[in-house]
């Protein structure tokens, strides 16, 4: 089965949201903060689950640019300088599907670590 492909990508800078519509009818509105804390980069994900970093303090982060990466992904540059994650269409689709679960887990983790989103 082929992974859904984006049919429309819209960056809403003022709202700090990336909207993506996919070929399977899915539409996602992904906040910049969520994309930043879920970056697929080694800096955030590490090289194993044990190395994953909890990223805090990104509530006001914005997206400065999107750059195509072949026909399968985009590179997102954030206004905090982070730009090393390559977001595949499959990963973005998964982030949209799993938003509620991932976001709740993130809020719980930063609270448990006595960190802040500021």
C-alpha cells in the first residue's frame, strides 16, 4: 500500500501552523511547537529510544521556511535555528493521526520533568 501523498501544504506563519491535506482525505493542522518537539532529527530522536530528548520551551517557536526534499519529504526550518529534521510525508501523516496521544504524552512528560513550554 502506498503512503498518502500531500495534495496541499499551507504554512500559516501568523498562526504558527502547518496545514497539510493528503490524498486519502486526511487534513492535518500541525502546530509549529508540536512539529519542533517531534522533530525526526537525531538531535531530538537520538539514535535509539533511550536517547530521545525531551524538548521544552518551544511554545512560541515559528516556522521560517519549508524546503522540498526530493518527492518524499520537506525540511522545516524553525525560528530557533533548528533545521536538521527531514519530515517525510508518512511521518507528517502519522503526526497528524497521533496528535492527541503524542501531545498528551508530551504535556505529561514536561510536567513530570518540571519543565515548561515557555
